[in-house]
């Protein structure tokens, strides 16, 4: 797993459905670019209204903008359908692969690792890959394609106001990168470890309740369960406090584009206000929420990618456990080892 990128691992599990993932990305990019065309139609409507030109054209432009919006939504829906179909296939193949592997494991593995931990890897880790493929892959494609389209729009309208809108995004990107990287990846692994520990102790506690009630045994298992919850709570509070300043700075930056735009408009209007300046300012005021949404998608896509990478490592940790030897497995002496390389997927 360490030698392969998460995308390569996912494509291996997807089999022939990997082409649907690629098609979903392409459709998401096209939908993102088409979704920006209505903003240009809106700019032309505002221009006609300000300049007092032929107002009868506004209706046609409005219908045209609605048509482009519907087309963009339809293409994005098709992209989601492609990624969802492939995501369900990947999740099914992962769980099937894991269960085939678990059938070959000695019972000592379940005592050592805990059934709660193994169950959580089978359920939660595979579900994380499904969410990433179905939603985050098309969202990430849109988040990458949107800035490219915005750069093209900057060449059409007032590039000075466009650069002013980009300034807070640069600060937001710096705040985001300050918490991303190896440190956050390690924190994500610790978070998943804490959840696995709680899951394991919860299973053992529930299984031990009949023994406690019947034989009057100690509640040692309950104390361990309580300690796992307290450790998770302590870690979560500390992690939240460490993320408080970077996240606050990030949210302030992506939501302050309008403030930067107002300041730029004030500077550029010192020598007089023209209809072209008013038109461009109104256009950028309308399009700035698109920049905020794009940065949010980039941030969440990066976080989810770390979750998937950690989930694939945990799945790989199960697949790397040595199965029963041929001499020990008397009921089925054939080799039942399961790896990603020797299993083919449809």
C-alpha cells in the first residue's frame, strides 16, 4: 500500500468500473465550466440595464442562462451517477476481499486485534472509500476546473478587481496548508485509532454483561471502555483547540472577498465613477460566492483524501496478516491467501 497511490489502489479494486470514475471526472469538469456561462449572461443583462440598450434582449438572455444552468446540473448529475456506480462496486469488492481474507485468519488474530476493530475496518474503512469516490472525486474535479474558468473570465472583465478577489484566497490557502500535510495525516491516524479502540472495548463490554450479571464478576471491561472514551474525548478537545486558529483564519479569509472588493472599488472610484466600473463591481459581487464554495470544496476534498489513504492502510493491514498454513488448515488445505494482486474484479 505504501508504494501505491490511493487512486491506483482504488482503480485496482474498481476493475472495469474505473472508466466510470474517469468519465465522472470529465463530466464534472465540463459541468463546472458550463455553470460559469450563466454568469456571463447575467453580466450582459446588467450591462443592458445600465446602458439603457434594447431591453427585449434580456428575456432571451435570461432563458439562455437558465438553459445553461439546467445543462450543467444534468451533466453533474450524470457525473455523480458514474462515480456512485463505481463507488458501490469498489466498496463491494473491498468487503468481499476482506471477508475472504478473514476466513483464513487464525482465531488468535481476533483475540489480539479485537473483533470490534476488525468489524470497523470492514464497515467504516470501506465506506470511507465509497464516500470519497462517489462525492469527493467529482467535487475535487469541479474545484480544480472552476479556478481555470475564473482565470479566463478575468481576461474578459476588469482584471484589477479579479486580482483583488484572489488576494484573500491566497491567505486562505496559506491557512489551509499550515494544517495540511504529514502532521494532519498523523492526527487523522490517531483519530481513527481512538475510534477503533472504543469500538473494540464497546464490543467486549457488551459481550461481558451476561458474565458480570450471572457470575458477579468485576466490571474491569467497563473501566477499559470508560478509559477509551475519556482518552478519545481528551484527544478530540486538544485537536480542536489546535485547529481553532487556522480554521478561524481560513473561514475569515474565504468570506472576506466582498470586503476586499469594496475596498478595491473605493480605490478605483477616486477619480470618478463610470458605468463600466459599476458593471464590473456588480458582476464580481455576484460571482464571489462561487470562489468561496470552490475553496471549501478544495479543503474538504483534501481532508477526505487523507481519510481514504488512512482507510486503505488499515484495509491493507488486514490483508497482510499471515493466514493459516496448509498443515493447520485441515478442512481446506488449498492456498486461500488473498491479496490485491491475485483477485480480479469486474
